[in-house]
């Protein structure tokens, strides 16, 4: 809690109102915690682009 109230500057009310996911995202955003996933690989990005292209053209 010293990290939350000191280094992050959160008030107790804000800290206790946060979800674990919000707190984790805050730590990752401040560089205090390594991201759980380093981002999409090229293959994942191409697969996602293909899915988005197919769903966009199929819905028209």
C-alpha cells in the first residue's frame, strides 16, 4: 500500500475503489510492472486484420 499511496499518489478512497485489473494497468502504464503480454506478434496481427476484413466485408 505504500506504493499506491506514496509513489502512485493514490488516495485511499481511489485505491480501494479500483479493480485489480485497473491497478495492474496503472502499474504497467507507469513502468512498475512488466506487461502480461508484450503485444501482438506479426502472425496474430495478420490474423486479426484478416478477421476484421472478413467481418467488415461480410456485413455489407
